[in-house]
């Protein structure tokens, strides 16, 4: 009995130490990378956004585990003379609230973002989505076609892929109790350099531009609470995409897609190419960048600017 008592006491002490270290690191990252924009309330919760530039509205949606700093590193500055960019922290990312602890669906996120936009006086806009943000943009176009004037999808998952594969990291993180426990432990004991190297790996075979990893705030990405919700958004993504595919024929707004041929995170073959091959699409245009990985939102900004200009014609 005494052995059991001490075993439980030691486990509780270790858990308390891990939780304390994790909380300190979360606080440090929040202070070093504070909210840079404003907040809009939807469903009683807050969505963080930045508004930059002058011109017609352009809504920018970041990818899984990212935040609006993906765009403010350099792209918003290049677009600011031609558009009013509204870059949002998607639900449960960056400094936006968690709207659903079980993970917001694509349809939920589309509705939340459009509700936020309309609260800000935006009744229609061009939507630019990177990676998972592009999947949300696609749902916006399907569920709210009167809102989406045109769409730019950057390395976006918009079709099926073999076995609906999702990494074991996301599968474990999405689980109740064990997922949060593992994420708090990893966040507490692993050095920041580990997470920076993991984030940099998304850019393979290229490297992220100098200063990007510092700007984006890797600690915001791996915040235990937000990483768990991010995983719960990703895990059911494939069946949600499959349910959208039969509706693709209803799309009639101009669409530009940019994708790297060396993207190991979101295959250009299983997503962009399969989407374009479904049927002739006079309104859709795909640009493939040979040898480019998943970091296309940072490394192919000239192509992004050109695609937006085509959409503006």
C-alpha cells in the first residue's frame, strides 16, 4: 500500500512539474509573439485578424498549425498597394479562441470566418488559402458562393490521397487525455530548436527564408492546447474533402492554384492535378512550380502576386 502511495505521489509530482514548465513556456511565447491585430467576436468567441493595405478585400487563411504571421512576414507588404488584406488566425490558431474543443470542421471554420468578415463590413471578397487554409477556402466557395468572388489556393489539400494517410503525431495528439498529456510533456522537455527544425522541414527540399521562423513564432504552433485542436481538425479532413468533391462542378468563380511539384506534405499530383483533371475548367488555372516544396507561400510570392492579378481582371 505504501509503495502504491509513493508511486502515485511521484506521478502527480512529475505531472505538476511538467504542467508548470509547459505553462511557463506558453507564457513566454505569448509575450514574445503577442497579438498584432484586432479581434472580432463570433458566437461569443474572439477571432484575431490584421487588416493591411488599400483596395478590394482579400481574405488570407493560413495552414494547419500556422497563424496569420505566415502572411505578415513579407507577403502582405507586397500586396498592400493593391488589396485590403484581412489575414485571420483561424479558430484555435495563433491568438484566436478555440471554438470547438473537439476540433472545428471545415464548414464550421468557413461559417465563422465569413461571419467575422461580414461583421467587419465585408460582403464579398477574394479568398487566398494556404495548405489547410485552402481547404477551408474551398468550403467557403461551396457553402457560400455569393461571398467568394475569386479564389487562390496555395498548396491546398482539395482532393483524395492514398489511404487518407495522417501522421501518427496528429493521430495521437487528437486523442482525449493521452494527447494533451503527451503534448504538454513534449512542449515542456523538448528544446525550442527541435520545434524550429521540425517546422523548417515543411519547406523541404528548400529552406525557410531568413528570419521567418523567428517571425512566425514556432511556440504558437506547438502550444499544447492548440496543437491538440489542430490535430482534431486534421484527423477528419479527408472524409470532409470527399464530401465536397461531388459539389465541385457547382463552382463558377475564377480559381487560381499554385503548387510545388516536390511538395511532400500535400502532393500536387493527388490534389491539384486530380482536381484539374475532373472535368474541363475554363474558370480554373493551375501553376506548377518545378522542384518546389510546401513552403510555397514564402518562396513563390511572385507567382502568388501574378495569380492574384489574373483573378482581378
